[in-house]
C-alpha cells in the first residue's frame, strides 16, 4: 500500500466529501492499488474529520495539517504519516449536473495528500491549492483526471529523490517572523516550554494558521522536522531504538556538529503526540494514561471550557494570549534578564523590518530580521544552552575535586538560562535521551555562555518599556483620546462663549434699563420741584463720608503733633537708663489703695518691675499678639524715663508709646470686681497680671497697661481737653456716616 519496488512510500491523494446524512466520508483514492481502501487497512477512521476541520465552512478555502499512524507491516516498523488537505466549497446551483445526493445549498469537499514527511509541505500546499481550485472550476466533480495526474507527479518526484534529499529542511510557509511579531518575548517562553514536554493546546478559528504556528515552533529545534517519525502515536519510539552516541566530529560540517551536540532534542517520543489539527473525536487519545505530553491544535471552542483537563498551557491565537494553568510550569518558564535581553533584540529586529504587504520578508531585503536570521539565532541559543547545562553538571559532579576547576569559566553559566527551567528540563524524557547519548564535555566544543549574558542594564529597561508601549497600543489610544478631547473642548468652548455672550448682553440690557429709570425719575423730580432721591445721589453721599473721614484723621494727626512737641512718647535706650540709674537714686513706687492727689508728670522717676531677659517694654495698641504676650510678662524691673533722653519717633511708634490706663470691662452677668485691700495685694497682683499694683488709679501717668477687655483712655489732666475734642470729632463722624443715605451698591 503506497510503496514502490524500492520500499519508498508513495504519496497518496484522496477526496473527502461532506454528506448531508452521513457526515464527512472518504469518496475516492488515487495511488492506492485498485480495490483497496487505505483508510480501512490502516484504521484511519478519523481521517475524514481531520481533513474537514470544524469551521471550514466559514471560509472559501482552508487548509488542515494532521498526522496519521501507519501500523507495522511485515519488516516495516510502525511510523508516522503526515496529511495536508485543501477544503473548498461552492454553490450547488453552479454544478453542471447536480447529483441526487446533493441536497444542501453548498457542496464542500477536501483534496488530501498523505506523505511520509512534512518537509515539503510549503511547496506542496501551493500546488494543492492550484489543483483543488482547478478541479472546482470544472463544476463537475465526477471528472477526476486532474487529481489522478497530480498524484502521478508526486510519485515521480518521490522516485527521483536521492539519499541527500532527506537532509534538506523545507521551511516554506512556516513564518517565524509572524510568530515573533505576534508573541514577542513570549516566543522564547513557547520555545522553552516545548523542551519541557508539557501538554500544549493551541486554539484558533483559522485552521491553517493554527497548524502552521505549531510547525513554525517545532522547526526552531534544528533537525526535528526530519525526525518526526514517532509523533503520530504515544507508543512509537523508533528514534531512540536506532539512536547511537556519536564518536566523531567534523567542525566544518554543520550537520556533524548538531549531531555531536545531541540535536535534535526528541520531544516526540514514548508517551508524546503531535497533532497540528486534532478533532474532538481524538480527545480520548489525549486523555489516555499513556499520553504524557503533546502539542495539539483545535478549532472547536468546547476545548476552551475544559482547558484545565486537556492542557498545561493554552495558546489562544485568536486573542494572542498564553494561559499557563500549571503553577510549577509557570515558575519554570520565567525568563531571566539575559533571556529577555536576547528575545527583545530579535523582536526589535523583526519590528524594525516589518512589511505589512509581505510579512514573510524584511522590508530592507537584508539578512537581519529574516527567517534565516531568526532560525540561526535560536540555533545559537540552543547550542549555548545545552553546553551550559553540561558545564553545570560537570561543576556539580566535581565540586570536591580541586583539580577539576575550570579556570576560563568564572561562575556557573547555567544561571543565565534560569535554574528553575533547567531543573524542570532535567526531569523530561528528551533530557534523559540527550544526556545518555552525548559527551560530558560538550562545553569544550561550544562556549558555555548565554548569547546575552550579563545583568540587567538601562538599555534593557528602555527596550522593554518601548515594547510594552507598543504592546498596549498607547499611541493609538492616545490619538483617539486626543481627538475626543479636542472635540469636547471645542464644543465646550462654543457653549461657554454662547453663555458668556448671552450673560453680557443681559447685564448690558439691565444696566441700560436701570439708567433710563434713574434718568426718568430724576426728570420727574426736577419737574415737580422736589429734590432728587437719596438713592439717585450715591456719589454725593460717598463724597460726604470721605470728607468727614479725612477731617477726622487730620484732627487726629494735629493732636499727635502737639503731643510730640510737648515731649511725650520718647524712648530711652537700656544703656542710658542703666547709667542714670547708677548715678541717681531711684524712688520705689509705693503701692497704696488711696488715689494720689495729683497726677505724676512724665519727668518723675519711676521704678517699674520688668523681666530680666527683656531689655525694653513697648506695648502696641494695634498688635493683638503683642498685647496678649504682654499679659504673660511680669514686670519686675524699674524703668526710668527722662525728658532729656527722648528721641523723636515715627507716627506708629508714638502711638505705641501712648500712656494709657486700663479700665476692665466685666461681662454683663459677671460679678463686680471687689475693691482690693492691703491683705489681698498678692492675690490681686496675680489676678491682674498686666497691672503694676492692685489699684490701677495709683499707677504713674507715664505707665501703659493693657488687657483684652480694657479700653484706652487719656491718663493725665492736660490730656483731658484734647481727648474730649477727639472723642467729640469721632462721635460726629460716626453719626454723620450713620445718618447719610448710602446706596448698598
């Protein structure tokens, strides 16, 4: 079945159609012996469901990629076969002759090619698309001559292939640039996840894109595309049985180097499965106990509801998201600083050379950012990784041997790849195969160093921030936001302008109406011979108040000038007071409850108690804070005032030195203050802190006292007449201001 005389497998071509009652089914075979059915002979009962994927009816043309198990037959061991199908549909009314079994409005069929290797799937896909389109263009499905000739051409090509054809790696159609563009730094996460052999589930509504993403991912492991003979079933392990440990190396030969380093890492072996497109009918195989790991894809959203059961990591291609359900796998896949620097460099190269019209080719037509560039970068990374792991194992195994020190290696290079990942990889099946069939000194062939070894730098941070900005599409969001804000500001500006214009017009109309009313009222009053209303003479009333206030301030200034000429309110420095106190005997003040017969003149020497830390005491009648502070000050020193030491002061300083005496004002409901006696002198002094003695009338005329509830009055007889004049002037001004009809405006 499907073999020529030399034992080489000959590609098969088949047609799968969708029947309205029986569902998808195989209609005919090309390349198989007449009268045989390869689907029955090889137990390919799921072939129709693999060829016609779920959701294929939603597009005019779609492709599906899948794997099939070819059982052992005679001396031929069991192996894996690979299928690619092209699905198309057309309106049933366009058929030249409509068969009786065509009851639906559309006809859906798939042309399938089954080969022994997926290496040439890129070119095969293009040829299959042309053949299927031509067959549908005939509008007559009974004519299958074009399909028969297509299978014959495939057989002739397989017979002409020589032994070197297997060494070729065809990557046509496997776009690594699209993979890096969509997943960015997570591309490295997926690559390292493959090597750990978990259960990876890809989901996407487009079957072709779903399958090619998986092929692109596994193609990053050098040589794996040529060695997928065990991927169709978890029971296959032919690769390991035929594997031998290499004993020679030709460094000039790339394939010899990769073989000596243990590549490809066989991630599809015993207990593993690879199904680019896996229908729901194959879920039993995924849930089987013998299936330990797999990489599969599905277009059915029912698997998303059971992702915890069928996957350790879910890659949703429709949303470009990666969901890791296993906590241990999540910690192992955390990238190190060197890993992020390395994959960010590749991502930047792809983004800088991205061409929307042709995503598979750099717009610069250069090497950087191309498919080959990305593939060789991953090859270098993988070689450095396995070399660093070998070095790590050597250091651990020879930790107590001083002769086994590696002088050219400063520290363990495996830490740059993430020790959590290396610990997880050491438990995988492909690691045990690699460790068994490779030399322990691979680090002597390839330098055991990460391609981007080193700690995190500012360039890494800037590059990562730039990638995150692109990932969140902030420029697009800000552009939309700026447009919306601009429109809102313009609308708000127009509304505000309209409101202000209307308000200004209303104010002007109101002012104009008031002015007319005032003018009419004034003319009526003049016509009747009556004086104008006080409300209409606001300026005159304001001028009257202003003139009275100015007269009051002028009289106050004249009165203060007379007091200055009389020698009142002069300050004396502390040094001069001290000198005169030393030269002339001081007369202490006698505290008495009797009022003095005559007032003391300013020239009389007086001893006043002041605090020792305060050089002078000046009380400002306009400063409430200074007054409150002066309440708490105990006057314990004696100040002597002499007329011949007086110095003229400014106006506010003269007012500060105004001699006043306080007259406590008790609240209305407070008890009257009792008259102090000789026995109550200490208590009275404590209660009246600012006072010099218990009796305020016994104070010298030059002393100033002030409390919060006191009212300053003139303290000497010669000031009585002037004080009465000032009080009378103040009363007249207040009375005139109160009786003047002033408009509230």
